[in-house]
C-alpha cells in the first residue's frame, strides 16, 4: 500500500507544483501539466490509484484542455480554481481514495466555477465516465461559461486574424527578445532539439499514419516552441508555431486526417522555424544590426487554407502535389522567395537550408530525407560555434564519477596491499603520491562538471517578481546575492519550482500594497531578497521579505482545527510558523496568508527534502519572513562520520552531528525503565541504540561503555549509541540497487571495497518514535 | 481436448526453449534464462541491510555499483547452508520499477549452461495455489535430470517488491 500511495502523492505534488508555475498566456506549462495528469487517467494510471481520483483527473484534464483550446479563459482565476481542485485531489489521496462528499462537492463546485459542468455522481462512479464527457460538453455550452468562452474565442480570433492578415515583416519584435540573452540561448538549443524531433516523428508517422501518440509527439514540440517563443517575445516564431499547432490540434481531435498536405506543411514550417532560429542565433552572436523579421504570411495562408478544407491542389503546383509525400511548398517559387529573402539577414555560416537546397538545384520530387543531411551540418556547425560548452548525457557523467570513485578506492587498496606497503623504495613512494594527486584532481574535476551557477534559476525570478508585482499593483524590489554560487546540476531543475512557490508567497502574501505599507510606516516599495551562499558543506538559499510576516495566531487556530496541535500545547513561534510546511495545511479556504493557488507549502518541503535538504521559516509579525533552504552542495557526495556497530559500519551525515560524547553514569537516566535519556549540556536527549533498531550484534550494550553521537534532525535531538568512531570521510552516495529501507539513505563503498550504509536520520528517529 | 492441451504445452515449450544457466540448491537443479544472467562471482562479504526479510542478505559492491543480494535457499524456504568455496552469486538483470536493475542470487553451486529444447519442457506441476509455483516457468527433463526453470523477474523482482512494501 505505501508504494502505490507514495507514487500517487508524489504525482499530485508534481501537479500541484506545476499549476503554481502557470502564468496566463504561457501555455507551455499547461502542456507539461497535461502530461502529468495523463499518468492519472484511467488506462495509464497504476491500478492502485483509486478510481475516484482517476475520474477527478479526467474532469481536471477536460478543463485544462478547454483552456488550451481557448474555450475557457486562460486566466489566473481559473488556474486558482484548478489549484484548489488539485488540493482536493491531494486530500482525497491522503484519505486513501475515500474522499467524503464534501471534498467531491467542492471539487465539482470549483470546476463549475471554471465552466465545466460536473456532477458529483460522475466522480463517484454512479455514471460512466465516458458517457459523461460529451454530456459535459453539451451542458457547458448552455451554462454560464459562455461569457468566458466569448472572451477567449475573441482572443483566439484576433490572434488568427493577425496571423492571416500579417503581410510583410513585422519589426517591432526586434529589440524585445534580446533582453534576456541567457534564456534566449537556452531556447535556441531547445528549439533545435524540438525541431529535430518533429522531423523524426513525421518520418515515423509515414509508417503508421493513424498513431495518435506520434501525432501528439509532433504536436508537443510546436506547442512548447510556441509557449517559450511567446515568453521571449519572438513574435514571428510564436505566431507560426501557434498556427501550426492549431492545425495539428484539428488532426488530434479527428477533425481532419493527417494527410500528406498536413505533413508537408508541418515539415516546411519545421524547416522555416529552424532557419528562423538559426537567424536568431546569428543575431545573438553578431548583434541585431542586420536582423530582419522573416515573412511568414505564406505559411500562415497555407495553413488557413488547409484548415478551411481546401485540401486540393493549390493553383499552379498540381504537378508537385502528385509527388507522393514530401514538401511541395519548399519548392514553390513563392515560398522559396520568402525564405530566401532572409538570406542577407543571416549570419554567413548559417545560410538558410531551404533556400540553399533550392538554389543548389534540388528538384521537386526530391524527398525530405535528402534535404535533412544537408540541413544538419548547417545546424551543427552553428552549434559548435556557439559557446564553449557541450551537452553531455547526465548518465555518462554519473558513470564517469562512479568510475573515478572506484579508481580512488582501488588505488588505496593497492597501496595498502601488505606486500606493496613493505617495499621501501623512494621512487615508488613518490610515484604513489603523484598518482594520488592525479586521481584526486580527476575526482574534483569530475565532480565539478556537475556543478553550475544558480544564476540562471535566479534570473528567472526577476521576471517572475516583476510580473507578480505588476499584476498585484505592488511595488517590489528584488535583491539578489550570490547568484554565482554553484549547485549540483541535478538540483537546479528540482529547486526551481519550490523557489517559484516561495517567491510567489513572498510577493502575494508577504508584501502588502503600497498604501498599507505606508500606514505601517514602511517604505512603499517592498523588498524581497534572494540569497545563495555556501555554508560548510551546504548550499543555503534564503528568501527574505520585509512584508507582514506570518500570522502565528491564525496558524495556531488552523493547526488546532486540523488537529495538528492540541489546545493546550505550548509551541514556540518558530515551531508554529514551521507548521505551514505540514501537509493539509494548505489555504484553499484562505485562512492563513501563506498560500499560492491554494497549494500547500508541504510540496515545497517535500521537494527540498527529496534533495536531502531542509526548509525552515523564521518570521516576525509585521516585519517580514525569512525562508531558509539548506541543500547539500551536491547530490553525489555526502560528508559523513563513519561509525562502527558490531561488525557493521554506518555513515552518519556530518551536517546533522552536534557532538559525540562518552556518557557518564550520572548523566544517564531512564523513564519508567524504558525511555533512555542522556543529559547533554543541560538538556535531556533520548538515546537510540543503533544496534537495536538495526538488529545487529554490538560490542557494547551499556551506553556508558559505548560512545553516543548527538544528532539533530528536524529540530529533534537524539543520541545515537555506537561502538566506535572510525573517522570522517567524504563518501559517494549510491542507491542500494532497488532496496528502499527506512533509516537508510543509501550505500557507499568504503576504503576496503565493502559497502557501508548511510543513515537517514529522519527515518532512524521516526523508527524509534513508533 | 487432449490434442488442444498438447498443442498448448508444446507451444509453451517452444517459447521457453533456449539456453539456461543451471545451478543447484540442495538436491534440486534449477535453471535461469541465460539472457538475464550478467555474471557469476564468488561469494564475498555482504553488508547486511536492516529492516529487510531474512532472504535478503544485504548489499555488495559490484565494481562500484551497489547491488542487493538475496539467498535463494532462504527465498524458497529451504534450510540455510553455510557458504563454502562452491557457493556462488549469480548476478541477474531484471526489470525494476523504473529501470532494469541488477540483483545477486546466492546459490549452492553453478553447474553448466544447457541448451534446452521445446520437447524437454513441461508445464510446472500444479501444487495447489502455492505461491512457490508462480516462480516456475516450466520443468525440463534433461539427461534424466529435472531442472526447474525459474522466472527470474518473478523471483527477484517480486522478492524485492514484497520487501519494499513490508
């Protein structure tokens, strides 16, 4: 049971984080969200996932799709409502798939607010899900969603009208997209990948034209490119991708078939997009001086023609169309001109592919696969020139780090070999120390390859804060420090979502409106600081605002309501504030002021803990809050103390260790002859006998003979009883090859080649608490 | 009816025919499909992992990779036998939850690689609903000896999953 529910709650957490990231107008994340939701749908979902949640997912997906299609408004309010739906799904999952009527009703109500009619009976399985879907559609047309629909469709219309009407190059986009060169560079890399994948999938589609999965695979890259280019103000690319996406969407919905006309246009547009991206790269390298926005009106007109049902041959190219499958448009004189007109604008090495193909005398009937090889070198040479970095598969990197770790161990094994160590040869000793230097240098380099500055993540926050502030009518200064601090590559992506959540909190709820701030005697511009620095073996990220702070009274009230603390419990403000990280402490009902889209802070805490980090909040009412995230510098290595218990060796993370002592009898006490405590610096600390919970024979059974290591985890101190301290070492963490054991975070290979287990203190302490 | 079951049987046999690594546990001979075997190593020091069933002996370092090792005797509820110089660990690759994973199986001794043809394979005996027979793909009679053909994905994969949810 725990396995299934873990994955379900993890999935829902991911969904919750994703929904936080959505900004109206940026549909790329909605696409990602759809992918996540797909995993919860009947048919895809693991059998353990309760049916009711699968049904909720179906309804949820329906709403999302309507938003994507523009049938429902792409507004923050709707996403807020969807966020609450996610919270209700989380709640249902926590209740083991037995949500009460109240949750179901709330879920339905929220969806109804968005404009999706849904009866609770559908969720409870009283009506078939499938038969409900068309019903929903029909109902929705009549209900109050009409207004929103009208607005949304008007927007879409205007986009399309703009697209069709666009004659001649548009110039205004030019300076805009150069604002954020880092993001732009990232987009260029990504766009190439996406465009490559379109080509591959189209070729696959030839084999099985009706495979919806492949059509989806073609749809998604266009969708992503559309989203990101919109975000970066690359209007032309955005418009073209958008139009193509619309066309593909018709195919997805079965409104038209994926015939050769569609395939042709998809490939042509793919090529055109590619050359536009090449152009932009040129601009990035050589400056915007000779950039010209390409003309895409031809493509847009073709797409509209296709959408309007004119599948037949276009005037003048009937001969071309008779060539079976591939891009006739490429060779239409008109189209060639369009693309070729970019040529002067392009940086010299990246001459547009299509134009070159045409000039080079590739004739109609020549198939796409012949163009592609020509296209690739152009793209590749461009990539090499750009930046002095290469992309490496993380797996390869991990393999390298692994191998180097192994090398270090083997080296010390050889060195400790009894025969070898007896050789008293100065040359050998010298060579050995040289070898050691080289291997440790190698290890350092291998490790550092996984590290990147956190700057990129931080930079994304600038925009976020600006947009948030603008939207809420607040004035906020973002102060960033330590953006050059390096962080494990694997962590960058995982830390982004929680960071956004917390930044959003700070602006949405921490900072109040300029007028309110004036009243409190604060400058009207609020301040949010984002700091990163290294402290010991950890990376610290702090988010501080000078806003209102957390309302401990409200938190306390809510906690009591939820049964998290008793009426009479005496909790410090620090403890109370940190209750916001508990699951179920979400603020769907807006009781506390810490929320984002009704999704609880527990998702932040879980995301951080997955990275073996910690998150805490300190807050002073009226003065502001400080969220602190502590992360390990790298996920690959842990700094640990090796302890011996009997014949086993365990590694305790140094970060958690406060001290180790040889207990004296007078400091040792028991409660009712069971609970053992040790007085450490005036504080009673419960003793955990490691040999007991791990069921291994130990040398000592009397704590006063043994050594105790005082550790702290999540505010709880414990004294771990061990036989001996063997030393301190930085060890490479490895998973236990499929074993997942409470109290053990992983394994590592010790100096003698054997496996040592790394303790997971949260697990050890929890084990004892049970 | 008779014909149908024979056809079914031989159909199954054809599917199972192929090369098997055979090994012994006590008096019994077993076989695992050669394609899932990665390597055979001598038994080495195993680090015990707490909170696991007895048949999971722990983890070992396989050239820098930590892999779990389970004792097939204990897994099949046979009596424990001290490890000796003939004791081997067969490292097999099975489908894990996300990616393929490697797992070591401690056996008494490794015998040989046999090419088992369809005609030699019979369906597993029906011993009621015993969960033990679920692990068995079929029985092969080779050179007068019976080899029990194990479904490694079941034996090892299921063994670990069981442990995970305990």
